[in-house]
C-alpha cells in the first residue's frame, strides 16, 4: 500500500533526497514518505540487509530508491559514498541526517569510550555527512539539510552522552545555517520527544517497562508517531519552508511545558510516577 502523506503528490518530483539511518524507525518512515512524494530516495546505514528490505518495500509500491551501506563515523567511507551518490544522480537536493544511537546509563557508570562512541554517532557523524553533501553538491546547487536532535533542553539524566551530542547538533545546525546560506543551503533540526518508534525495542528491563507510561506526562496524552516526525522533516525539506533556516522544531506533544513540581500523570493521578528521569527516550537507530 503506498504511503499516505499529508502533502500534495509530486512534492519532491525530480529530487534526490538522502536519508541516513534509513533501514528502520523514523528513517525508514521518512524514506517511504519522500519516495511517495516523488523523490528518488537514497537510504544509508551500516547494515546492507536492512537497507535492502526497505528498498524493496519502496520499489514494490512504485517508488524510486537506492541504498549505500557505510558508517557515518568513518570519514573515508562517507566521502566515497557521497561521491558515488552525486556521480549517479547529478546532485543531492535534500539530506535528512537521521542516523544515530545511544544506550541508557548513569553518567558515573559511563566510560570515556562509551561516551565518545555516542557523541561520534549522534554529532560527529552528522557533521561529516553534512560537510560532504555540502562540498560535493550543495555548495554548487543549494539544498536543504535536516538534522536529528532530541528533547534535551532540561538535561538528559541517564543519557548524558546523547544529551550532549544532540545539544551540539542543534548548535551545529545554527552554525551551518549561517555559514552555508550564501550557497542557498538551508539547515534546520527536528527534536522528537517520546515517539513510538521501533528504536524503543532496543531498550530492555525496567527502562523498557516504563515506556508505556510516558504518555501520562504528555499534555496531549499520547506518544508521538514516526509519521509525525517524518511530516515535519518533509516540511523542512520542501519549498514550504524556503525562508526557514537555523531553526529547531520540537515534536514532543508539549512535554517540556509547565512546572515539574505540578506534574501528576494523567493516567494515574493517585500514584505519582517517580521515574521521570528515565522517561526521555528518543529513538535509537544504527548509523
């Protein structure tokens, strides 16, 4: 069944859009949507088999897709892959810097190596991909870049590594938006809150058991969906946002609003949830 987007058919007709981390979760969903809107979508990730499955899904409903397996953290691999994509398609019109990943742990228990790996996944890798897309294509032709961040503005207990990386990505977004505006390149970020994504399946134990209760802390009373994130990404990739750059759009159902001292879970007014600090769980995707 073709993807049913809220946007008009043919919105991205004739465009090549790259989605990193396109083998699962929000990346997979966004790849389906941009392809359904007429784009030739290029999905990337570390696992070729996952990418092949998504490619087959898109092509089965008439979409256009190619895949490239590489690690966004490895500079040489990124340079080579972006070079191939540009050679095959002429230019890159849009990039969704979605790939990343993290694991829950108290800061005191994190090793420097574990911290560095997550920062490289969620910040450095996105920088490398953005730089190569810019230098090899968008510097000459313009384009739109959308970066993945997260709801981390009030700190990110048990996720210090990704909180630091995502905050860095928001700042990087603003910097690149300024530096690359002269070339007609727009750079924005999306910050999902609690989204019901396949990435949540990677969490285990008590952490995973708390996930269904998160909606009790959301003013809208539910978790977000992958398609709600994808729709925001499509807006930022499209000409509808032609005068928007350097901006972060929060997709969080209003969770950060209000005063925590006044919070009572909507689903259980009589038993306050004492694990709020474990609640901020963005999706996890392989790069």
